[in-house]
């Protein structure tokens, strides 16, 4: 199983034109896959839904 990430990039130019681009990548991340596969109904009747609300690159070199 793999996770599919859909990356949206919005581009705005000084001229005022705008564009939106999408890129899709599939990545194997077993720990995250288990977390997302664990949703649904709990024994106590509650329903769990998990959302990924953001991502960042940790330890990336800083741009000048």
C-alpha cells in the first residue's frame, strides 16, 4: 500500500497572471498508512476521521 500525495502549487506573476499546477506522487510510509487506516467506528460508537492538515521539510538548509 502507498499514500498518494496531491501537491497543489499556485503561481502568481507580477503581470497579474495566475496559474495552478498539480503534481501527484505515491510514497510508501507505513507508519502514516497505519494511522490513516485506523479510522472508522470505535467500540464506544464514536466515529474517527483523520486529516492531514499540513507538511513541512524538517532540517532543510535555510535559503539566503
